[in-house]
């Protein structure tokens, strides 16, 4: 790509392909982080639900049950936010992957006779 005698069109396409691969790699890392966060929120939600169930309907536990219910609502909001981000980033990754596929298929290494 740095060779001045290289075909400019092919070099530009290869640079773009490398750039797309880099962006896809970054998105893959972000998607992995978001999937781990989603699982952590889901696990924590289940723990809170289990704790609420253990408390039962006892009046003595009403304050704690209310706090846990509020925590559960916050976890639900956080989980929804992470899920939206996952969907958006996954769509972006698919778009970039499609662009990369089209770009790679369009690159030809045939040497044209002058």
C-alpha cells in the first residue's frame, strides 16, 4: 500500500477495507462488553426477584421490599438501555460487514495493458 508504483484505485480500496475491518473489530469488542453487561443485569434482576419472593408479604419487610422493587426497576431500565445499544451496534456491524464484502468483491488485481 505504501509503494508509489501501486495502483492508486486498488490501494484506496485496500485502505478502505482495512479501515472497515478495524471498525468491525472495535464493534465486536463493544458488543462483547455489552453482552457481558446484559448478562450481569439479567443475573442481578433474578437475584433481586428471588429476594423479593423470599420476603413475602410480611409488613416488617415492606421497606426492604420497596427498596428491592425500586432496584429492580432501575435494573430493568439499565437492561433496556444495554439491549438498545446491542441492537444498534449489531446493526452497524452488519452494515460495515456488508460494505466490506462488497468492497472486497469489487477489488480486482488484473493488470491492464497500456
